[in-house]
């Protein structure tokens, strides 16, 4: 659920847009006044601003400026009814995320809003740069000290001043667009447009139009000429996110643009020449796509002049404590809770989890924990992480459950079965409890869900006990 500020002075359109946004699950504050919108920006936190350019008291450009001053990571989408692309391009140069012409196509608008909010999430959820970069870019202070992040920081310093094409590789949620923006804003093109486009989010039939634009009369409904993203990015940077999803015909045209800096709009014969730096990103294995014939080999080599691999959170777990602390402080302020702390058990649980959703998942976990906690300590039960099999837990700890760990565990269980359970009880309640857990895990073949049923516990309770008792499948032992 995202909070959107809607600024439109035409009552009928404002009501239609408000209903449309609410039907998609968004929280919407609306106003017909530019001055009131600026006041609202300073009173509430918004995830996105949707504003008309022509408004009473203060126009869309002033609202855009005020938004950037409040929080530069808030995407602003501007609406214009005047058919002049110049106003929209000026707004893009001033920092707007995107624009849409009136009459508003609601499907297109919802697509832009979804992309803008996802960009906002990346800006707030991912690690990229230290304070020296955040000051230049206007981003919040970035959290993280892992060696891989430091290496990327050093690489960005070298890449940014050049015009080399950059290919950012990494899983979804690792912050590829944020790295792309860092390259742009540390380059000689920083005062020119940064134009992002998600190649996977736009239907194949519309993508070529989005990238290169069209001439008047190119197809039914093309009443005016339209500028594409490449033309908007002239002298600046275009960020082609999820480039691995490009259709073959668009790959051919993109290759020509990279090689010649020229293209023709759809339905046109006039050659458009642009000076654009290209940064691409993908979560796909492009080498494999080349081998399978899905991606052009010549294009692959053109875009991967400087490849940069963004590591997932599971490969930089030393940053988890810092990130968790950062998010706890953020949500403590938002939900007006006193300063909260993680218990040692909760921290160990965070560090042992594999985080398939990367930093976005960690932030969601911390938000949930801050909401659920009643005291001042966040415990394991407040995290509510998905249950893991013992095999998955072994993998997250770098231990191969199916190899030496399983053999060691099963051998230990065999030796335990020769003992009398009463002897374990006599040695202490803790030993007996650990003994029972060992037996249940062995009978369930490492499946936490099944083992929890055997023991009459919830998965969370069982996982908590494994952490507390220090059960190590590689070196199982009773105290």
C-alpha cells in the first residue's frame, strides 16, 4: 500500500483519478491547489506525487522542486494537456520521474505509478554508496560496510567519468537502478537527463515506440509526433532495465543506435541523432540467452563493455545487523515506538536466513517486527520468517546437508539411540529437550515443518529452539 499525493485543479478529473488509484489499493491525498500541495508535502510522507503542470497558486514545476527538497527519492509524474513536449522534457530535466499527456490513459498511468513506486523502493531499500556519494546524489545515508560493496564503490568511481556502456548484473531487489543513477550523477552528464525504462514492464508491441517514438500518422491514433526515451535522454543517460527481455526486432534497432548514435522513429524516414550514454541491467544469464539464440551476441558484447555484478544480500551478511538497525530506527519513528533492540537470538536468525527477497524482504521483516513488538526487545517470534528445512538452514550456513553434515548427524543419532532417554532426562531438562529435537529432525529427514508436528511445536518455536540450543548439524553434540 502506497501513499500518493494527487494535485489536479479540474474536479471531475481529480475525482476519477482518485477513485482509480484507490481501487488499486493506494492511499490518496488530493488537492486542487499547488500551494496546498507544497504544504502537504512538508506535513506527510508520500511514496509518489502525481501533479498537473498548470495549477493555480503554484504550478507543477514548483511542486516538483518542493518534492525534491523534501525527499529526492520521491518519484513525481507530471500531467500536461497542452500538447507541447517541451514542458514535459523540462520537468524531466528538473527531476520528474515521467510524464503523461491528457486525456489520461489510466492503464498507462497505473503502469508509470507502479514503476515509480518500485524505483522509490529501490532508493530506500538497497545498499549502494557511502556518505560521500549520498551527499552528491541527495540519497539517504547508505548503510553497509561489506567488502563487495566497497569494491563496487571503487569501480563506480572509475567508470563514472567515462562514456563506457555499463551492464549491471544481479538478482531482483539488489538495487541495480540505484547503481545506474550513481554512475550517471558522478559523470560529466549529471546535469542532463537520466531516463530509465523497464524493458520487461512494457508490452513488446509498445516498447519500440517507448524507446524511439513515432511520427504523426505512423498508425491509427498517432495524431502528433511523439518523442521516445532515447531522444529524451539526449546528452544524458538512458537506463535499460531488464534488457534481457528485449524482443529480437528491438535488439536489432538498439544495436544500430549503439553503433551509430542514430535511429528513425516509427513511421518516419528522418534520421534522429542522439548523444546518449547507455547503462543496461538484467537478472538473466545473458551468456546463456546468447547460446540459446534469444539474445544477439553482437549486442551482448556491445552492452557489456564494463560488467558490474551486484551481490545479493546473502553474500554480504555482515551488513545485515547494520541494515536491520537502520530499518528499526526508520519504522520506530514512523510508528512512534521507543528505541527498539534486537535480541541475540533474533540477530542470529536474521544472519542465518537466506533472504531470497534481498533487502526489500529484510525491510518488510523489520517493519512487521516493529509493528508486532510490545516491549523494547525484538525477539525471534516477532520476525515471522518463513520456515526452513534443516537442509535449507545448512545451505544458508554453508554446510552441505546431503553430504558430511547428514552423515555426521545420522551417525550421532544412531549413537543416541543406544542410550536410555531416562539418562538424558537425568542429565538435565536441556539435554532431554535437545535429545528430542535431534530424534524428531532425524525422523523428519531434516524437514522443519514435519519435525515441528512430531514435537507439537510451531515451526517458529522449533527454529527458535535450534538457535537457542546451538544445534549444529555438522558437529552435533549434547551438552
